[in-house]
C-alpha cells in the first residue's frame, strides 16, 4: 500500500513536470500559430502516456538501479581492488552507451548527411570506448580524493585546442555525440556508482567526490570524435553506405527518413520496446557478471531489483510512445509553421521556451536533483537546481538557434563558451564543480535530444545557404554548456553573498 501511494505521488509529480511543455505548446498554438493541431485527441493521450512513463521510470530507479549502484560500490570499496573497480567502471560505461538510442540516432543521421564519410558504427564504438575509459578515470579520482576542477580545466583546454584544428563538418557532431552519451538510464546508474564509492571510502564527501562521472563522460567523447573527424576529413575516404541508409539519404525530406526506417506505426512501437530492452540488457549483464563472478555474492532483494528494472523498461517504453503520439507531431508542425512566419522573433522565443520546458520535464535531471539535495544535506534544493539548469539550457538553445540563423562558425561559439566554463571552474566553490558538470550532461536525454536535434536540422534545412552537416548539429552542445555556467555562477554568487554577510556581522 505504501508503494502504491508513493507511485501516485510520483504520478502527480510527473504531471507537474510535464505541465510547462503543455503550456508552451498551447500558448504558441493559440497565440502565434493560431491553429488547433490536427489529431488533438491523440496528442492528449500521448501526453498522458508520457506522464505515466516518467512515474514508472522513477519508481523503477528507486527500487532497482539506485540500490544496486550503491551496493556494488560498497562491495568493491571493501575489496579494495583498484584494477577490479576500473574494469567494472569501463564495462559499465561501455555497455551503457554502445546501445544508447539517442547516440544511435545521431550516428545514423551523421552517416546519412555526410554521405557515408562518417561511419555510424565507428562513431558509436569510439564514443562508448571513451565513456568506458573516462568512468574508470573518474573512479580513480573518487578513490584518491582528487578535486575535479583540475581534471575539467585541463580537459576543456584540450577540447578547445582540438576544436581549433578540427574541420567544421565534425565540430557540431562531436559536441552532440558527447551530449547524448548520458541518458535517463545511464545517468542515475553512473551517479549512484560515484556517490556510493564516495560514501564507502572514509574521508570522501558525496557532493565533492561522488559527482563528476557524468561530466567526464560528456567531455572525453568530444575530444575523441573531433580527432576522428580530423583523420576522416584529412586522410580518410568516403565509405559506401548500407542500403537502408542510402535509401534514406536519397529522400528529400527528413520526415521520409523516419518513414523509411520505422515502417508502420505498430512496428515502430514494437521496435521502441526492443530498443528499451536492448538499452538496459547490457547494463544488467555487466552487473550480474560482476555480482556473481567477481564479488561472488547473490543480489539482495532480487525480486525488488527485478521489478525495478522491469519498471524502468516499461517506463522508458511508455515515455517514448507518449512522445511519438503527443509531442513530436505538434512539435514538427510548429517548427515548420514558425519558420514560415515573417521575422525570426517567434523562433527565438520558441527556442527559449521549449528549452526551458523540456529541461524541467527531464527525468534524469529530476533524479540527479534529488540525489544532489540529499548529498548536500540542506545546502542545495532540487527545485532551485532544476530552475538554474532549465534557464541555462534555454539560453544555450536560443544562442545556438541564433548561430544557425546567422550562419556563424560554430568554432568561435563553442570555444568562447568553454573559455567561460574554464574561468568559472577556477573560481567556483569546489563542492559545486562536479555537480555543475554532471548537470550539464543530464540536460541532453530522451526529452531534450529529439526536440532539439529536430529543431536544428529543421532550421538548417529550411534556411537558404545553410549546410545541414555543418549547421544542423551543435544545438545539444549549447544545451550542455550553459547549464554548467548558470549553476557555477549561482554558487559563486551565493558564496559571495554569504562571505559579505559574514564580514558585515
């Protein structure tokens, strides 16, 4: 009975989280587009399914994923074997990313748009290997108690240097590839691993040492994919595309690509369910292998854990089905209609509003915000964190849309943004740095990525003189950079005010 009551609370909570998106879409339809969307009953049903999916997913996290992450971390910390921990971290990171649907979508689009020059499977393998390696590095950092800010300062200086030399065709794709590595399954699990280790090792602070793995997982693929682009565009040759991709590439309309690859609606829904299962199965395999073959101890509360993973899969499935029925149809029509209007002001306003609304509804951000509030023991509030991140994403997407409209090179925007990030990292309170970078990663998940990617490609396709490969990608990068800035700037301001009050007193 208690669990049912908790689920009803999560259901109400999920509806409140989705409400900003409903308001934004409704206001733009009524006041700007001035049309009632076709199939509004199906859209309403889809939104209800989204609410149900988020609630089921969050319930599954609490029952299955969070307890396993903490338990495994505690067991490995007790064993005291650094090589085992690093191998576990690599396998977990690789398994969680290689089957990531958002990464698959971005890699497929990149192969289509580049006419086979970018190989989709190579891109996925490169990103997954990078994430696995960086999770291992993050585990070492947590165990040794190193401050994250030096890792990030050195890492993003490297990112900026590589960006300067990278070909313009790869820059947006590289930053988007880093952003989509963190989804609503992997983020809570990786975060639980880091927090569990920090709590298990004496002298470690969960807030300062537990967070940061997600931020590292976003950064390193940006470097590796840009290096891959330097090789491909400098020395490589165009590779022939597979037949399905070639057929999709021959289509003149982005919507035709979806039709070719997804088939009928019913087959598409079954495919989504298979993707959800595939997304979670590698993680389950890694966990079971290390639990039984390495730790050699059976899982506690097996039934509860199994129910938790099942709820995660069902919740993700319902979530994707709801997006297809509810948000995507009206979102696509609105993007086309906004571009057709006179002037760009409605596009800017829509970019800001939808960035803010989708971020507030992001399940991974909800989960990480709650973990941060518990780890900070009263110093941070989950709702404040979510608002700061939502504002950062909204500003970032708006600036990214402006870049597409004007046709400015993405290099300067990205390098300028990360120069600000590096400067803030050097002066921000050390406890906030790991969380800020993690929050930059969790903004680009199953809610944000499809809408933002569609917006960028739609703009680049419909604005004369824009190249879809160069200008269509990159919005996800902007959605990742500016939340880091907003969270660290807020912490610097709060710290400054607190010190001034202390001096005044």
